[in-house]
């Protein structure tokens, strides 16, 4: 049995699908077990990583665990309690969804510090471990969905700064390989998309998929900060804006890992848009 936490999220949902398609027995764990349909044969379980005791029933007898903070934030979790529950249940393999920021922003408490602590706990868990460090997600463009639907406009800062955003489905495919194939233990994989794209370019990709013009309005850093503060803690906002506006060479580097592991190129941003264009229509 493979247990997938955050199973209704941007990575968890396609991961559950990929594992089920590969014939694996899967338990899909989320805080809202009724959040959506799952493939036939997949077991659903409601649990909260912030309450590790709620995980114990599903981890008993499990062979592998896909772990991430499910949106709660790594700093809010007692990771060692989660790993203790996994160890008690007999879990022998753990794949952790971490962040590129652990390596590129080591001084940031929000991006580097919390993630580094979570990674270290997994390394010391006694299980065979694999760590995934993706860069920015293509699915962050969902933040533009309402303004595109209602005004055919994208508002974003740093319109001409490129980053190699990664499709969550690629993260899921790499995670699936690490969970049910041999040869990934003790590895840390950095995952990115196949090319640098700017916010302005990504807005035009959405326009092309819609078949209608989409206006790009470049926000000031202050405007973006005020907007982000509505749904992000202040330290997270600061580091995020720094990455968006002044990425390091490492944050702009194109990783070959997806192609090396899966035998195909990483999906471009346009693929993600095509699959999710309904959110913008």
C-alpha cells in the first residue's frame, strides 16, 4: 500500500492517478476526503498532518509514503511525530515533496529553514528516502483565473523575469517512479520546467488557449506584496517576491532530471494551460 498525503492537491491528485494506473494499491489522504473523485480501487482517508494521530490507522501496514505539508506549512507540522507514526506502521520508503528554496534560499526561514528541517528529519527516519525539490509551480497561474475570467487581464509583478515553472503533473510522475521503482533511495531531485517563461509570456499562452486577447498589467512590488499578504505570511511574501524579481542563477537553471528519469521532456507551460483552461474561460 502507498499512502499519498495531500491527495486532492495539484501534485497529489495526478500522483494518485499515476500510481493507480500503474496497478499500485493506494490510500489517498487529505483533510477533506470527499473533495473529489478518485480512481477505482483507491481508498480515501481523512486525516490532518497537524494531528499525526489521525494518520496512524492508514499507515499501519503501508509500504511507502508520499509526504508534504499539504498547504499547512512545514513550520506548523511536527514532522518527527509523523515519521514516528510511519515507522510504527512499517513504512519503508518515503518520498518528500520539498522545495528548491532549501538549496537556493538557505537563509530564508520560510523557504529554506523549515524545508531543511523537514528534509533532515526524513533522512534520519530510518526509511529509504527520496527528496523532490521543485521550483515554482505552473499551477500558481490559478491565482490569475478570476481576473482572466472576469476582465481578461493578468496582474503580476516582474513581467519580464523568466523562471522555469514546473508542471505539477511532472512532479507527480517523478514521485510515482520514486515510490514504486527501485534506484531512487538516497537521491535528491531538483525539478523544473523545460524553459524559462516570463509572467507576460505565460499570460499570452493563456490568451492563445482561450482564443481571446488577455491584457498583462505589471504590478509594482508594493502592489504585489499587498495582494500576497492577503493569503501568505509576511516572511513568505518577502522571499517569494525576491525569487520572482531577482532569481538566482540556480533558480533559473533548467534541470534535466525529469527527462533523465521519465525518458521524455518536461511538460511546457502550454500543456498545463491546455489541461486547465476551463478555470480561465
